[in-house]
């Protein structure tokens, strides 16, 4: 095939893996459960009297599922493409691919499209479900077609972004963090243009946002008027998304062999053995041979000594620098006092500070214009406008800290240093708390900056001191949870790809579950207390998925209880926030996530429960 042998192999091997069918089955059932839950919500709050009510349900359900599927597939495409290439670098197998006879295009496009195979299979699985919604009325097959076109090209653009960043950066955390921030910056910039009201090249900010923001594009594609507005609403976005995918892939193809292998690998390369010359009497390396060294005896000795110069015993180095004192916990010392994650983490921090400045500017504009005060005063049960820029930033902070935690373990495994740690006198407690405190220290600014922005809302009298304290405590509990979740998944899964996917996927699942609950409750209004029963199937399915993810290789009763508590706690937290029971919400969040954190932590304090990585997972290509 024109894409190359990497894609050909993945296309042949992927259908043979059990998880290929499991993922498709779970995804299709989840969509059907959401539809059934929404139907129960609708019938619980109002009577279905005519075909118009059915059509209204179909239209609302379609406009809920379309953005949710877009968010899920865009996230999966970016993370899958980025992690596939980043793990090749960590295992030092990308160099082997570069040494083969594959061209640059076969390498880049092969890794990209092999990563998007699962995305394509999920879209094909959901297509009959979306077609089923058309039977309710209120939607058409044209809406389904344009919605899937927007979703497919968005996934392609996100995958291309993940691939080029992974080929450019060296560390896995750098790759994942830059991809997450790039997506947030992409969507945030488009929304900022829409709200600013500026005009660029004769186009208003709203028109530019609709042509660049995938969520606005999918909302327009799922609207019934798309049959007449597709030319000015959908085609511009499809053109930009397709052009962006081609541009990113072209740059990656041109630069892949310049970026790889990295500069550190090239600096470590040595000259060939033919250039190495040794003095047989002193054992030192010399640049040129002397006349006396041409004798037969000396030449034979030099020939034998030449091949020993690469051994560590033959190396000599004069140390003229002061040694550093290692702490009692060497794991924590390495995390905090060395460049364990590379010096480029300073660049990641800089980009995060830039995003924080953008969020602050958005909040400042809302406060200075008085729009934030009006919305808060008249909001009722709706979401305040100040949460629109702040909540995605809070979620980005959780995702980045979680990515740092899980890669701190997977990098140790891929670097084959976990086995070395297990045979030292480092105890499991020192390793666990060293990693935990190290990640919290390294990501301190990623944790504190969102709190500073929330403090600005308190300073502007948009939050009370009590509510700010609740927000800080709840956010701190979530940060500790995501760090422990990353360490737990990294230590549980033999495959680094599966560990990263399970960790980030859990954070994204909990966040997406909250968004789904919010959308469905707002769309099908009714008694908040009476909406628990329709959501039971959704909550039970989420609990089972969490138990499978968190209990992989180490199931326990505590993890089973925690898996059942988390979805219920998230549901209660949202309903409690609607009813303005903020203290009750804080108590539930701290108890549920605190218990889950200890459920993952306590078993690892007693013994080394770390996957050695020798037994490759069946799905680890």
C-alpha cells in the first residue's frame, strides 16, 4: 500500500486483537445507554403526545452526542498518535525504523494512519447509532453525513498534530503536554476571536471561529439548517482542517530525519575503531602512530588493545567538580534536583504560563466590562460565563499533572531502570512517595496558577472567601488523585502505551461524564432529585469501566468500592452544585477521591507491585 509497511502490518494485526472488538462493543453500547438514559429523562419529566415531541427528542439527542463524540475522538486521535511515536523513542526502536529502507512518508504516514485505525473503527461503530436517531425525527441523513465529515477531519488534524509533536520532542511528557496545550490553545484562540468582535481580512471574529473551531463546526453540522448552510458553515472548516493535516504531515515528513535521532544521541556517537590508537606502555590514546610502533610485537599488542578501549575499565576521567549530596530518599532527590524530565520542561512551563495569561486576560475582560457580574446575578442554575475560560484551564492542569505522573513511571520502565531499583535497598515507600512528592513539586506552577486565577475571581467579588476555600480544597484533592492515578496505571500495565492511555483516559472519562450529565440535565429539565434512576445504567457502566481500568493486574475490594463511588460522587456533585449545596459537594469530592487515592496507594506501600515489562501485552504492537 502507498502508506507503507507500518500501516499494512497494523491493518492486518489489529483485527486479530481482542481489544479491537471489546472497544467497539463498549463504545456502541455506551451510546445506546446514553440514548436510553435520555429517553427515560424525557418521559420522567414530560409526556410524549405526538410526533413533534419525538422529533424534538431526536434533535436534542443528536446535538448532544455529536459534540461528545467529537471531543472523545479528537482526544483519542491526538493521544494515540503522540504516544505511539513517543514510546518508540523511549524504547529506542525509532532509530531502527530510520535505518530501514522505508521512506520518510512511509514512516510518518504509516505511524499516523495506524494510530487512527481505532478512531475509524469507532466512527464506523457509531454510524448505525446516529442513523437510529434519525428515526426519531428532527434530524436527517444529511446532518449525519456532515457531522461525520467534521469529526473525521478533526480527528485527522489532531492525529497529525500529535504525530509531528512526538517526532519533534524527545520526552513522552513533553509530547503529551504540548499536544494538550496546543489543542486548548487552538480552541481557546478561536473562541477569543468570536467574543472579541474583531474583523480580519473582511471576516468577522465569529466567522473565523466557525471556520476554525471544530466544536462550532460540529454544532453547525448537527443543526437542521445545515442542508442550506453547509457551503458557508461547513466547507470552510473542512478545508482548513484538511489543509492543516496536510501541512503538519508534510513538515513531519521533511524534518523527521533531521529531528531524529536527537542531538543527545548524536553527541554520544564515537569514532570508528580504525581511528583508535593506544600506547601499549602507557595505555593512553594517541592521535598518530610513531615510527617505533610499527614493530611486529608492538603492532600485535596494539591490535588486541584496540578492541578493549570501548570497555568501561579502559576509560579515564578527571573529576574536577564538587559532588552533590543525595537526600535520604534518592528517588525524590532525582525527581527534584536533577533534570529527570529533560531541560525542555522549562519550555512546557513557559507555554503553560502563556495560556494562564490568556485565561487571565479573558477573565479580566469579563470583569472590566461588567458582563461577569450580570451573568452571575442572573445565572440561576446555569453555568456562569467566567467558568467557560477557567474550567478548561483547570481540566488542562489535571491532564498535564496526570501525564507527568504516568510518564515518570513508564520512562523508568522503558529505560530499563525499574528492575535496577527493585534490587537496591530503596523501599516501596521511598519509591512511591518519592515519585508522588516529586511530581507535585515539578508541577507546582501547573497546580498553583489555576488557584491564582480563582483568587482573582475572589478579588473581583465573583467568589466568596468560603467558596474559594472550597475550590482550593477540592482542586487539591483532585490533583493528588490524578498523581496517584498516573503512578498506579504506570506501575500496573506492562505496556507503556496502555498505561498512558488508561491514566489519561480515566481523567478524560470522569470529565466527559460530568459534561454529559450537565448537557442531558439542562436539555431535559425536571426534578433534579428524581433524575438519579434514569442515570443508573450510565453510572453502573462507568463503575464497571473504572474497575476494569484501575483493577488491571491488581483487583481489590477497595478498588471495587472506589470504582462504584466515583461515578455516583460525580453525579451527586453536579446535582448538589445545582442546588447550591457547596459544602456537601466538597465533602463528597474529598471523601470519594481521597478513598480512591488510598485504595490505589496502600497496596503498593507494602511490596514492589510493579510490572517488570518483560511480558509484553497482547495488544502492544
